[in-house]
C-alpha cells in the first residue's frame, strides 16, 4: 500500500468513526427523552388527556391548559379551524400546493389549537406535550410550527387581538375609574407599564452579541416593554429590542402616545422606565 492509499484509508476510517460516534450520541439522547408511538395513547383523536379536558368543558381546566376559557377558546377556534383545514402541513414529501386532507391528520383542529396554546403558555418540555396529545416527537414538532403560523394569521384578522392605543376620552376615564375604585388616592392613572427581558441564545456575530448582552444581569436577552389596561389587555408594546437597551429607550414610542394622544391630566403607572428626567 503506497502513502496515498494509506492516507485515504485512514481518512475513511476517521470519517466512519466520527459518524458512528454521532449515531451513538443521538441514540443516548433519544433514550433519555424520546417517546415512540408504542409509548403513547394509540389514538390521538380519542381518549387522550386533552380530549378529557375538552369533553369536561370546565373553564378552570381550559384556562390552565390553553390560557383561554371555553367561550374564548371556541371563538379563537372559529378563526383557526378554517385555516387549519385549508392548507397542507409542510413536509419534504408533500406538495405544498396540493389539496389538504385534514381528516388524515393525527390531531383535529381543536386539539391542534390546544397544542400550540399549551406550548405557548407553559414551560413544560416537549415530551409532556407528546403525552398529553398522544403525538410522536416528529409530529409534535411539525404540528407546532404549522399551527403557530396559522395562529398568527388568525390573530391578524381578529378585531379583539389588535394592540391599539385608546381613542375616545371616555376610555381613559373608564380605565382610570377602575383603578381609582381600588386605590382612591390614584386619580387619572389609566394604564400600567412594565418591561421584561426574555433570554436568547448568544450570537456568533460580535456586534449582535454585544447589542443583546445585558450588563446588569450578565446574560443575553431581547428587551420588551408593554402598556396594559386594568382589564388586562395590551394597549401598546415594543418587543424584541436589544438586551443592552434600557426600558426607557424601548418606550420612546410610548412617550409620544402619552404626550400627543392622551387627554390632559391622565398618566401611566411605571417604575424606572420613566425617570423624572424624561
């Protein structure tokens, strides 16, 4: 065997060993948190934990699972279901322009909506979702991605889902009265403002990494600031800003609303987002 053949043989062996190592690593990871079809309830559309909750029709259980009571869940479903039924779920072996076959899917529109809402409103691992809705990991991942796109499309056309500033003077007065009812000394305060930092992965690009690094917490975040009414609905928000930004910088658009689109004398409740100097 000459030197060239020897080097080729060694290279092939190294690649084979690397591939085998990756396979064994995947098998070990799969063995820890991986569920197969045999591990789950045999029929995702009948007899699952979610179907029991849905059949019970209890507001408390619905809010715990989806974040919505029964009435609101079905209202959202009326926008979600037509979109779920109309489009094929994206797959490498499926024509995206082909005809949808919702009756062949593992989950009904109701269960699909509950799946994505539970995913968005809880912190549980994905394998718990697989147990609740009786779907395999690959199906769960694919359905979540598809359902989130549909849910976003639905929210865009639902009037109640719009985040908009108050228009009528009476709206400011009504919200201020709600707060004053519980706190008589607080008059004409009509909304609350707060910020939240959401952890994000560290970018490999130095400029992006520096922008999203929060020196106060020594970690990487995206910054978000919201204003919400006493009834719980959002009336303004600024989202996905760099983690290095102070809440006051994120809230510049809010200052414009307070100065130019708020009746005289009304104000928002906030903390250090609005220092006296601003």
